[in-house]
């Protein structure tokens, strides 16, 4: 009798367990599954990187990124330097906005007056991005490492565009505010969106007209875009 009751209880327990599992399946997912799905949806939908991975990729953001140099480029002159040493060279520049290129390839480091890094990028004809466009203050230190044989710093005018290469750009000066879809024809890199008092946003850009990434963003006046690792990102106004 005792064995019969144990078997009955065991059967009833299994029945209720199956019933609960069936109800959960009909509901779609359990809470842990929903949390896990919510955690990856932003990337799946818009190629936005979030969480600890975002923090690691962006690193410490220098507030100098929000400084805008005098875009008239008064006094800014083209500078060309040969690099003869493995240690690289420090380059003195007048304040202005510059496009930086070099050959064959190397690292460009730009530091503020406290010696803190503003941006670092691999730039060159044989590796990295083709050109880096940035504002240079008179207090900045610019360093080109020993990977180069030659580097060039060319003053560039400010003009609104929807095609932005690697560098730091300001919404309202370099690209109009508005809703955009952006991607690239080739390469792989990142678009960071910085706004004072807010956490930055980070998007991965995977090149390709048909299979590449397409992200949608709303850009507002005064935001700064930092584009790294990719030579060109194309922004298309939504609705066009």
C-alpha cells in the first residue's frame, strides 16, 4: 500500500511539473530568458554596443573632445615631416582643423595640455584609416610613431557633409542635426556619439552595401561624433 501511494504521489508530481512547463512554454519564455533577450536586442536591432563591452572599447573619454577650435584656420599651415627614428617624432602645429595622413602606416597620438590622450588612431596608406580629421589646439601635443617614413598635416575647411572619415566631428558644424541611417561600403570600425552630461553611445560599423550594418540615430546640435577604425562612414537622412 505504501509503495502504491509513493508511486501515485510520484506520478502526480511529474504531472504537475509537466503542466507548469507547458504553461511556461505557452507564455513564450521565463523571466530569465526575457532578461537575456533584452540584453542583446539593442545590438541585434541597431548594432549598438552596450554594457561592459562598450566601456572597454570607448575607454576614458577626455572632456577635451567637446572643445571646438577656431574653424577659420587663421595661421594654420600645412606641415610635412619625415620620420627617421624608431621612436617617432613630435609635431608642432598652429591651432586649426587638420587632416592627417602618412606612409606607410603608424599611430597618431594627440594629447591635451595635461598629457591626457584625446584620440589615438592607426593612419596610413598600407594600414589603418586613410586619413584622420581633428581639431588641434595650441596646447595639444601631436606625436607620430616610428611606423612612418612621412606624415602630413593639412588644414581643412569646415563644410557640412554626410560622408565622414575617421576623426572627431561636431553636429551642426560638420553634419546637420537630424535622423540618419548610417553604414559603410567597406571596412569595420566604430561610431561614438558624445553629449555633455550623458553616457556616450557606441555603434559597430561593418562594411558592405548588402550585408553590412545599418544603424539609425538621431543627431542633435552640439553632439560630438568620434569615428575610429574605419576610413569612411556614410550618413543618409531618414526618408530619403
